[in-house]
């Protein structure tokens, strides 16, 4: 799909968008695609980079504020069983006690 076709599709979507924020985002996307499709200097991509950055910014504004996913919750203290705690304590104790390994020296 060429940039001109993308601009035309964005204009059509802007006309059909029910919400004013969606309409503005689609118009901004259409304008960005028109600038990309238009005559430009073949030796520079600086304008294209700024147009794409503007397009990303407009899409982010149209989608609303960023909501990061919620981190998983830790289990409640009531979910920890005492027998598991004793077994874990024993395992840690075994790992932390130094053991003497038999060593042989060869000459």
C-alpha cells in the first residue's frame, strides 16, 4: 500500500470516526502520510522522521493515557503453610553449613 493510498484511507476513516479525538488522530495521520508521499529531498530523512514521530504522538494522544499492566500480587501470609516453612528452613540450613570435602594431593 503506497503512502498516497494510506493518506486516502486515513481521510476516509476520519470522516467515519464518531469521536472528535479519533477524527483528529486520523486527520493527523492523513497529513503525515501526505507529507511522506509528497515530494521530498532524496538526501534527507529528517522530515520523514519528524513526521513519523508526530504520527506516533497523535496516535498515543488518541488512545488516551498510558496504563502499564498491573504487577502480580504476592501471596497472602495465610497461604504459607508452616510445614513448608520448616522444610525450606532445613534446606537453607543444609546449604549454608560448610561441608568438608575429601581432598587428595598428588605429587
